[in-house]
C-alpha cells in the first residue's frame, strides 16, 4: 500500500493519541501532558492550550478509538465511515497547501487557527479516511500481546503484523513461548 509521508505522520499521531488511554492511566492527565504530546509529535499551528483543549482532545481520542474498534467488526466499514465523516465535518475541514518549518509542500486539512482538537480530528480523520477508501480498514489493529492492546496501523506488505512493537511485545511473547517449549522438552 502506498501512503504518502503526511498521511503516515498523521496515522502515527492518531495511534499515539489512542495509546495515551490504553495503559490503564491517562497519558493526557492534564494540560501539561497535552502540551508534551503536541511538542513530541511536532503538531504545528497550535496556540495556548487550556482545559477546554484537553477535554476536546480526549473526545477526539475516544472517537479515534471507536474507529479502531469498528475496524475489527464485521460491517465495521459503515460505522468507521460514519464516525470519520462526523469528526471531519465537525472539525471544519479546510484543505490547503502549505510549506512550513522546512517541510516540502503538503496538505493540511484543518482550518487556519483551528484548535488542537480540530487539527487532530481533521488531519487524523482524513488519514484514516484514506485507509477506508483504499479498502484497508483491517490495517487498523490492536496488539495481540495479552497484556498490551495498544493500537497500531499494520503497514506491512502482507498485513501480517500482530504486535504494536516487535522488539517489545513480539520478542517478549516469542521468548516466553521458546522457554515454555524448552521446559516441556526438558520435563
């Protein structure tokens, strides 16, 4: 599947946002945590952040989580499309070409001066919409490690990725399976 750089970056931000709520603690516990998220992901054109932004971003996060859940359901494309259409429309999507901060020309889908929540909903919603349009919603997955459940987008050629991170979750489970086989063979 061919995904351009901007869509890939937006998908990475969506995944990171969804995963701020998947570890039993809220990774967006306060405005300072939101500010850190914005900085870590180089989200541009964001002004001063406040409690209203935090509440709105948490709502966007829960909608993105619903899109991931819909991707797992039979007939989930209709549900995912309805969720994305509502998010994109509510964000006041206004596509525009821009080149800023040393990046080549690319498209921003959020309106100039948009809130951080509208920014995330517009850019992330459009990135997810491109997957739905391409018939690739099954690439929206949750880690199969029993104690993880992080969201990820499987961009592997054969759609075979099972873990959010093969170096942590994948290796941990493979090592555990290997040790279990060794114990069984020894005993």
